[in-house]
C-alpha cells in the first residue's frame, strides 16, 4: 500500500486524484447552490454536505487510476 502511494506521488498521480476530488466537491456544491432541491426532501441535493461529498466521491472515481491493459 505504501509503495503504491509512493509511486502515485512520484508520478504526479496523487496530485491528479486530489485535484479531481477538490473539483468534484466544488461542482457538487455548485449543483446544490444553483440547482438543488427546493423542498429539502431530495437525498443528495437537499443538503450542501451531501452534494459536496457526492461530488468529491465522483471526482475520486473519475480520476482514480485503474488497471492498465497490456
């Protein structure tokens, strides 16, 4: 596990993942702020924390390195 983190750090991959999480969180909050649920009954967009965390997780999933195909 530590070796994988070292490899990510040296290759710049960790920066890419962190940037994806931060941008995703910002987009999640923006979605809440500009579009969000007006009644507050929506599970994801009814509260700013939920939409921010959802965006951060989506950013993590998109930027996380997968298995390389040979």
